[in-house]
């Protein structure tokens, strides 16, 4: 899914997408999550990503960790504030070092340019008005160079 609206503005950010995928390590399959940021200014590479192992989902919270092993504490949580279960979800990082209201409206590729009203209203209801609206996902579509 792709970020359509954000509660904070990063001026040199083209688009953001999140992806869930599986990897196999030592004959065991793990679910992973990655949030990939595509920047307009290219330094070392044109994107920055945050890959995590998915430990599970509890009470609308995605539990994420850098290591798949259960004896390591999870490092991150992503709250699902709203989802229509088809085209969008509103998420919040409760432990972000940014502002206290780090919310995102993530939508599918098919609904990016015409999101459901329920989705945009859910963003406003949970996060307030968007500080930034993304206008294109062209640099994010069909990317597979994430970890």
C-alpha cells in the first residue's frame, strides 16, 4: 500500500509504501514488513527502508522486531486505527521520535488517485487534517529493491 496522507511534512519525500512479504532463513519462513521512503534527493541510494519481522497482530497493533527470535523484545509497534479491509488503512506509530501525531493514510495502488471517502474521513477523525498529501506513486510502484 502507498501513503496518501501524512500528519507531518517531509519536503524531499516523493512517496512512501509499505509491503508485507515472506523470507526463508535456515529452512524457516518468516513474515516481514517494510516501510520504504522514496526521496527526491539521491544521496547513497534514492530510498530509505525500515525492514522488520512481523511477530504478530494483537488488538489492532502490528508487533515488529529487528530479529525473528522470540527471546528478543519487539522494537516497534504500528497501531491500526482504521481499515476498510480492502483499499485503505490509517496507522500510527505510537513511539515515533517525530510529533506525537505520526499518522498515515495508506491506500492501494488502485485507490490512490480516487480514495474512498470513508478512508479520508477516518484519517481526519483519528489524526486531524493532513499536513501533507502525496500526489504521485510513480516512483514507488513495482519496486522490489527493498530488503
